């Protein structure tokens, strides 16, 4: 049975396997940005995990353009399967195309309903944070993600050109 866990160094090996599966495509919802963190060394990975955990603390100063966010990893049987992030607020850029929630499931774990399950769980956390509704977006061509969002109550606001490309923007009432 899959579960959401806070990022943990114990998953470094399977996280790196997932990184290889994704290839040059960003791992949506992971908080990982190529070149910003040394995830290949034990020390670098531990520092990145601390960074992800610290982002959820409202007293942690954020870099310009970044917001506080809570990160979870989707794991099962000790294996990293994906990630989901709840951003506590939106910048103009995130309102345009990133949203409150971002998620991604590693290619070998797709088609099992993990993204939908994780999204439903994180919407509950959004309610606890006091967010009455959350914006979730996906690429216009990503039909699987659009269906995942819609199954979780997402109401399409629009489809627009954003910094991410052609983007479907949905709102989910918490």
C-alpha cells in the first residue's frame, strides 16, 4: 500500500533510479531543479532533503519568487514512486501556471492511480492549512493528469499559454 512520507534520505537510491527514468524531463512536484542541488552524494542529498523539509516551516526565509511548500514522497515497500507538493500560497507566476499542487509519478509506477490518490490526500492537507480552494494545473496535452484532477473535483477555469506552455488551469474546493 502506498503512503505519503516527508522526504527522507533513506530513499536516495530509489529516488536516483526514478531520476534516471525521468531523464531530462523535470520531475513535477519533486522540488528538484537540475543543477541546484547535488543529489548524487550522500551529503548533497541530505542537504536537499533538509531544504525540502524546511520549506514547510513558515519561519524559514524563502528566496525571491519561492513560496512555502510542503513536500511529500509517494512510497511503497521502501521504494520512491513519486512526489507531490502543496504550495501554501501563490505568486503571480504560480497563479498563471503552476498552482498550489504539483505532482509527478515515476514512469514505471504510472497507471496505478497513485497520482489521484495522492492528490486527494493533499487536498485534505490544504483544507487544514486554511486554503478554501486550490489551483492545480497540467499541460493541455496531458489527458491522464487532466482526468486525475477532474476525478478529484477539479473545475476547469481555462486553458491558456503560460510559462509552462499550453496549460489547463483547474480549481478544487477543499
